[in-house]
């Protein structure tokens, strides 16, 4: 399986200016290449910056990128890894307050909730609030709630179209 190549995106939703080169260095170390992010001001938070970087690499690169960026104060990010033959995709979300959340994703980017998480939620069905809490936890709702203003603020960010030739 080590020869399987996949793609993904690093979405840095917010980072202080001083941290930006360190984020690039960490991503470059994982990708074994020099990387340069296009940093733009983050409208949702004065003094912070945002960037997106498309990557390609072996399956598991998304997890290595998430680990490399984990734990830095004031850094909010998401990393996606596309599914590839025989391997599910993934999404890693990180906020300073919540830490990191991982979710398996399907071919369309939807979060896939594992069977045991669904069973745990159903087991609490007699208490609708508890069931809702379990499902929200399985879906990473707290991370989505915290990151959504930063995602929305990036809606006007520059877009690069990538084309495969040949």
C-alpha cells in the first residue's frame, strides 16, 4: 500500500504572522519538499492570516501533516486527504481550545461515523439530549462550530485551478 499516492489540502484558517514560516517548514518537512503558502489576512480575526495548500503524497500524509501542526497556540487548521483505492479519506480539524479531531470521509467528503459510535448514540436513545450529544461528538460538531466563521471568511480567498495534462 505504500506506493499509493493521494491528494489533499491543508487549510490554515488562522495563524499569527510569526507562526506562518514555521507552518510552511513543518508542512515541507512532511512533504519532503520546499513549500510556500500564499498567506492572506484572516477577516474573521484581526492580525491573523490564512492560507490553503494543495498537496500530493503517499497515503497517510494527511495524518503526518496534522501531527506536525498539532499543538501550536493560536493555530486553527483542517487537513483533508482524498480516498484512494482501498483506503478511506480523512479530515483532521484543529483548534487551540478543542485540540484535534479526526473523521473518516467518503468519496464526497462526508464524515463517516463508525458503527460503534452509532451504537453508542442509539444506546442513549432514551435520552434525546444525550443521543444528540453523542452524535455531535462523533461528527465533530464542536470543531465545525468553532471553525465555521474562519471557513466563511476564506470564501473570498484566491482560488488556483489545477489541471492534469496527459
